[in-house]
């Protein structure tokens, strides 16, 4: 059995909080936000830089869970992105999103950061894909990352391990704009499902 908490507005649920609050956000059929430019999440690999200043709406969760999000987006500049994130600290985290590349393609992908080094697994999707469903399921310290188009039929992206040994992690939605001046995204639904406590 699973217990579900949904983010529906009109204000932030008590257990949710901002990590780098965006310059503008509001609730109307979900959460709308506009990113600040020159924001990103990345650690070292290939590009050499370290960035940890994108916008996240988090809650703390211990043990196993499923995090499900439906987001629509209107990217403007290369690497504009929004999706879901699970975080232990700046050196250990996972993000799943679609990153805008150019008028022809976007990168549907995931980043897993362990020990202060990020990877990036991607597949090309048409640039006219402007909404996605994402699901991250935690089993112990392992995570199943999935995406879909309707919230019912899921396609596995990868299975990953998150180091750091944290029982409690931060989980929620994120958005950032590494190059541009910002863009608008709309998190239409967000649900966090956790197992019901075992009967005593």
C-alpha cells in the first residue's frame, strides 16, 4: 500500500521548500515558474566546471518512494531544462529531464552524480516535444528512472545507484537555464508516493 501526497496549490505544501527560489512562480493548475539565467546543475565531468545553483522545489523523504511529475515547457535557449531531482548533497544527486538543444532536437536524458562527478545519458527527441511525464522509484539506495507520454505507460531510461549512504534524501522538481535568460515551465502534477507504515 502507498500513501500519496500531491502538489496542487494554491500555495506550497508545508513540507515543501525552495532550494534556490526562482525569480517568479505561481500556482494555476499546478506550479508555474520562470527560471533565472545562468543556472545549472553539473559536477566536473568532461566540461570541468561545477554548478549547483538551479531551482528546486524539494521535500525530505526517507526510505523507498515513487516520485511522479508531469511537466510542460517552453524552452528558449540551448540546455533549458526542467524535470525531477533526487539529492543527497552537491556531490550526490540525480536529475531527469528534457534539455533543449536546437529547433530540431532536444535531449531526453538523465544525470547521475556520484563522488562529485556527473554523467549524462541521453537520447534525441524532436524539439516539438513540449511536455513529459517522469517517474523516479527508490529501492534502497538504487533508483529506477522512467519517462512517458501519458502517465500510464512508462519506458525505462536507466537503473542507477546513488552513493552517499543517506537514508533521507531531498526529492522534487527542478529547472534551470545554463545559457539563456530563463524560460517558463509548468509542473502540472507532482506526486510523492511512500509505503504505508507496517502494522505493529
